[in-house]
């Protein structure tokens, strides 16, 4: 067991001394959890194979699923990637720093373990002063998967990180809750046209505006499990975002959804299960006899994304055994939210129609 150091830090103006302490840990090959604009990441020196191995171990992550490498300046991309297609510069100009991860052909200089033996590398510049200061002070790109135990919902607060990783990592920088709430969009630039491997904080709609042509990997919008052979991103084949409770997702027409959820809730209550309902403001009063939590208004998908992982963890904390969740619109950041909910359900999806 390690003694995990908790360092409070100002999200907008990170204290120099705190950043030097945490960068010192990274430089020595240690592991530091830090906030980004999306979720908390678990960082190690991307060029230190031993540190990256320890990173995988700390979060019990399978070695075939590589982390994203976080950089401060766009120029640093060229220390990691080769054959960078011309439209990449435009994307970096429009969306960095921000929740967009670019998959590119990698340079040999990047250690094998950091890229899980792949010939590509996933890179992004996070839009958070603490993350940027940590990279700058450490003087190296930082490999960072989300700071949760593998398979669990990503952490949007330092408390979530501690819940999963207290005693397993060296330090955590606590700068309060993250803004976006779901992870970055992973865009594969090594194929033409570029392909979204994971929807996230940068929407398909804005990427289409800039690139003209963007493909969605079939897995991204899938409402069923797709064979492993078809997955391009290693992360696709691993269980993800799952609370301890069983999750059932009910999609379809909004009023039919509420009715169906009440029906399913009854069945589980009769079996003696503690039932939770993941609702939206518009439907909240339609449910009773269950732990009801609202993600926010259906007309504010940004707020819904921000609340998603926190509420999934709250159901676990209240020992809910079955969570029944409302489906949401798949536009904008809703696509990322629905992708997480579908994966969290293990594709246990029920269609409600009227
Ligand atoms: O917002 C985020 O992206 C957060 C914060 C901490 O930056 N990070 C994050 O990392 O979500 P992680 O490791 O939980 O997810 C990285 C995803 C995984 O699905 C992984 O399979 C994929 O990126 N990935 C990494 N390298 C890849 C590569 N070379 N090719 C395709 N997919 C890759
Ligand atoms: Mg993750």
C-alpha cells in the first residue's frame, strides 16, 4: 500500500509549489492523478516504460489497451507521431487544447508499452490549467488513462479517484469537479476519411464542419455488441463505464420510456431488489418506489454529460442493485452519453414504443 498524497490545487491558477511537488513525482517515475476538462487522468512519464507499466498495474488495466498521451504544445506532437496528415494541423488549431484525441502513426521513440505494441499513438492537449502545468513542469509528455479502476465509470472528482485508487497511486491533484464529464473524442487520423473511434467532448457535428467528411466507427453508435475482430480501438473490446449495479437502458419515445421503466421497476421490486432510476428532469415525477436521480434537463445535454458518471457512482454508494436508465437524444454530446450508457448496460437495451 502506498500513502496517496492528496494535494488541493487552484483549478485556474495552480500553485507553483504544488505543481513542482507533483512534477517531481512524475520525473521520478511515480504516478499522479490530475484533473483535465473531461475526467480525471492517471499520469506517468510517457517515455518511462517502468512508470507506464506501474500505471497499468495501479488501475488493473489490460496491457493491450494503451493510454492517451497528453501534451502541452502542438509542436510536441511531432516527438510522438509521423506521417501526420495535413488536416491534423487544422484540427489542432480549432480544437486544442480541448477534448479531442488524435490517433496517428507513431515514432519508434515512443516505448512499446505506452502504445501497447500498436503502430499508432493517441495524443491530446487537455484544456485544464492544472493538466497543462503538470506536463510543463514534468518536462515530458504524460501518458494518462482515466483515473478509475479498469471497467468502472470514469472519475469526475478527486473523491471518485480516491474511491478506486487510494493506496495504489503516489498522489492526486484535487482541483474540484471536471467540466465536460465524459472523456475526449478519439479520432483516428491514420485512416481516410478520419474515423471516430470513441465519441466524446468534441462532437461529430463540429468535426464534420471542419473536416467535411468524418466516419463514425460502427461500434460508436451500436446498440448491440460487435465482434472483437471489427474493433479498431483496443478499448472497444473491454468492459467499460460499468457501475456495480446491473444497468438496463430503455430507449424510444419519451412517454413510452417512462411507462416501460415503471413496468421494469415493478418486476425487480417484486423480486426484492433495490431499484434505481436514472431519469431526466422532464420525467422525474413519474417514478416512485425507487431511488430516482435526474441527470438534468433533456434540453441541456452538456449538463447531462457532466452528471452522468457521478450519478452512476452514487447509485453504487446507495447499494442500488438494478439501475434503469432513460435513453437520451444522440445529437451533440448526447452521442457520447448514449455510447457510455449502452456500454455500461452491456447492451441490455429495451425499446419502448408507442
Ligand atoms: O478525456 C480523456 O480522453 C481522458 C482524459 C484523462 O484525458 N482519458 C481517457 O483515457 O479517457 P482512457 O485511457 O480511459 O481511454 C483512451 C481510449 C481507449 O479507448 C483506448 O483504447 C484508445 O483511447 N486508444 C489509445 N491509444 C489508441 C490507439 N493507438 N489507437 C486507437 N485507440 C487508442
Ligand atoms: Mg477510461
